[in-house]
């Protein structure tokens, strides 16, 4: 149609940009409506296939690219993107559990996951029980006939114990229980979950993959196609899409992921060693520290430690003094969502992070070490300790 009216020409154009344009960045494809070349192609679309487009919510070239990059990094084959880490956890639970089923959660689980198990899943007739994360093969004592899913957290997001993942997986497989791991702490780089027999790996890409403290996103990665299809069906029904701009920001940050992780790890070890020598500190809960419960499993299964760890203080140091120390910090910010350039500190009570505390527990502070120079961070800690504990 060469004689189109202006209003039609503003919507439809015959122009096509020249092919063979090369760039080092992934294009951002904005789309809610996806068009088809003909009716037959529209009718032939299959939601189970990862090489087709049907609607902007389910996939665009931008989101497909990010999904495949995350799967490659973790050693998986299929990845689904969600709007947050918590929505990724909920996706796994809602896709796999039915009324009458049971999910096993580690006692040191990420607290929003605990709240999901104790409230929403319970309302759906699904029971949640908690196991000692250091139980290893003894977790077999917890398996019931209706146990369908076992979550693993490595390490615990506050208490930092490392579980014996192969032992937990061995028990789960013997009872036909699906295993899902929260692999956020390792960013999928420092732990290869599928090499250890894990069925599902969940990550909050909000953390290290973003690296900028400005994007929310989750990922669920699998190897087995049938399990991926089961998750994808619920993913589609819940409408768990992510925006292409956010996917682009993740893709932009991925090339520096390993470099940033190593810097976080090196700086965190400097601060961890300094904290361990302080008389106010009772226990260093850093998986790379021999004193941390499960350290031997970290040494066997992991390839690094990143920037997140905790310390407990001597029992005679009050929570008020610990809070005052955190308030006195100038470079460390107070905030939950780590993974960016800025260092963070958050006080916790151990009984809030773990119902059965296996060691003498004073107050706890979780530290995240960012990209500042470690000497400046130590100076900040020193002045805060002096103000609060002198």
C-alpha cells in the first residue's frame, strides 16, 4: 500500500533496517504484543518450547538471552526469570506442592521463605517442617510419606552454616524428594549445584548479578526438561514476567561478575580476620573460617566465599551496644539487599535466624563487604567499636 494515509503510515512502515549490524551489547526488545507471520504459525505455538515467542510476558530475545546466560553460568539447561528472589522461591513451591504435601525447610532458611511456608502454603493445605541444616544423612529421620520438596540453603543467609549438600541430596533421591537450593550467596559461580545432584537452583539476581543495588529479579534453573516444563506452566499461569530494561541491566553487569566477586571475597577476608581478633567478637561465622559450622563442606564443594558473613558478639555485650555500634558506622550502610558496591551491616538476633541455636549466642551482625578499600572499612569499624564498646 503506497497511498497510506498519515495516521496509518505512522503505525505501519515498509522500512527495514539493514542487516549485519554488530554490537557488544544485547538489544532491548520492548514488546507486549508478539506478532506471527501467519495464522498457522500462531496456532502452532507451544508454551513448552524455549525457541518460540508468543507473548511479551513470557519471552523476548532480551529475556531469552539472560535466561540462557544464567543457565550457562550455573551449569543448567533451562532458566525462568521472576520479578524477585522471593517470587522465584514462591514459584518453586506453588509449582511443585499440592494440598497434603510437605516441604522441608532448613532451620536457618531465609526468613521470607519461612513466612511463606508458615502462612500462604499452610492456607493451601501444605505443611512445612524444619530440619537442622547440619543434619546431613540424619535428615532421613525427617522424611515423611508426603514429603515432596526439600529446600537447601548454602550457607544460611544469616547464621552462615554450610550444609553437607551431597548427603542431603542422597537422602532426598532415595525418597523421591525434589531438592531446591538457594544459591544466591555463591552467585552460581562459587558453587555448581547440579554437579552435586541438586534438581533446582534458585537465585536472587537482585544481588551479585545486578551489582548495582538497583534491580530486582529472581531466577529458577534446572537441568531436567520435564521439571522445567512443570515450573514453566506455573510461571506462565502466574504471569511472572520481567521487563526487558531490567534484563538488559543484568546482562550489562554479567561480564564483570567474577571480577567483582573476587574483590568482594578478598576484602571480606581482610575484615573477617580483623574482626576475629577483636575481644568483643565471640564467633566468626564466615564459611571460609575453620570455626564456622560446616567449613569442611565449604572447603570441599565451593570455589570462593564472596562478601557476606556474620559475627556473634560476647554474651555480655548488650543488644543496645551492638545497635549503637552499627549506628556509629559511617561507611557501612544499614540495609538488607546486598550484592552492590556499598558495604552493609545489619544486626540480628540468632533466635530470629535459627530456632535451635547450636552454639553460645550473643548478638549477631551480618556484614556485607562492598568495593570500598578494606583499610577504610576497618578504620570505620574501629571507630564504631570504640564509640560503642569502650
